[in-house]
C-alpha cells in the first residue's frame, strides 16, 4: 500500500515541469538563507507549487473524471473553496517570510503575487499554452483598471512587479 502511494506521489512530481519548480524551491531556499533578496522568489515558487498541485492536479484533473461527487456540486463551488485555502496558504507564507526575513521581503513577495507572476509561472511550469485572454486577473493592478488582460499585458505587468519587488527589497 505504501509503495503505491510513493509511486503515485512520484508520478505527480514528474508531471510536466513540476519537478523544475520543486528544484527551484530548494535552490531559492538556500539562496534566501545566503541573501534575503531571494526570499520573495521563494515565496512565489512555493505558492506556485501549491497551486499546481492543488488546483491543476487535484481539482482540474478530477473534473475530467466521471464521479457522483464532482457532478453533485458545481465546479465554481470547488474553485471558491480552493481559492480560500490557497489565499490562507499564501498569507501563511507571507507571515513566514516576514518572520524570517523582514517586512520589506514580505512586501516584495506580496507585490510579486499581486502583479501576477505566480500565474505566469503556473502556465510555464505546467507547459500549458497561455490563454488568449486572462479573465481571472481582475484583482491585479492592470486587471482592476482594464478587466480582462491580453498575454502581453500580463507579461509586462509581471515584469513590472518583479522590478518593483526588487526595488522594494533594495531600497527599503
């Protein structure tokens, strides 16, 4: 029984580029211990890893399987519940970054998430084609102003977030 669980876990970790994200978590964890400037990127990688497993592998792939449980409740119900848990996980990570590295690194981490970098990494590491329109990023700065975003807008916004996060980390 345990061997089957281990194989299943290893199969999940080998899915697409999930393993690259995991390796980068270990690299950025070490780099963060050497220089806290790397801790906001550790935050984004941890958040992304959680999202890839939680949303994509557990929820999204389950919807494609026939099941009385999944058909009994709407997909929106699962997504809403998952997003609450995901946000709590991100807030816990922000608190850990704050406790271990300080306010400016926690703020930089928040900026990276706010500007949509984690969403971009989600698609890159799962080797999923970027959507032509990003309809769910309405909570990002550009999303608040514009609503639905194009790929170029999402990428520019994410890179802007990286620059702001680095400036916060270096200047504050």
